[in-house]
């Protein structure tokens, strides 16, 4: 095999590798565009609390409604928050300009709400 044939084969292999790399990059960019999710602020996790491995509580805002969701082996809706006073408190606490004088933490409010929920369900 002559020297020029050997150089020609190396050049051909390099061209094929370049085409494959460029194709892979183009495919990745195409898939990222198709799989990207645009957020229009209709859903937001307001706060979360881990209560064990793979278990937690999430306060979620969907449009203008708030839901308390429990996540463990399954996802459960624990409470839909409808009380305007509670909604105002959540919005006040979760606002970006939150000050330390706003009030109790999410965990304290959650405990209060769970106790209130327990006492309401016992009275039924």
C-alpha cells in the first residue's frame, strides 16, 4: 500500500468521524428543542418538606389555587387550600421579598393546619 493511499484512508476516516459528530450534535439539539418545556408560571412548587427517604410534603400552586400534596409510594392530594386567609398567608410567606417578621415558617403553619384538619375530621 502506498503512502498516499494510507493518507487518503486516514483522511476518509477523519471525514466520516466529523460527519458523525456533527450529526450527533444536530440530533441532540433537535431533541432538546422538542423535549424542552416552556414555563408560563401556571404551576409552581411553593415549598417542600422532606419527611423521610423518598417521602415529602409539597405545597403546590396551580394558577391561583394551592394544594398540599404528599409524596411517598404514591402521590396523594392531602388538602386543597381554599380559605382566603390561608391563601393570603401563603402568598405573603412565599413572596420574594419575604422578611423575617412575616410570621411562622412553613413547617409551623403545616403543623397547625394538620392539627386543624385532624380536629375537624374528629368532629364529623
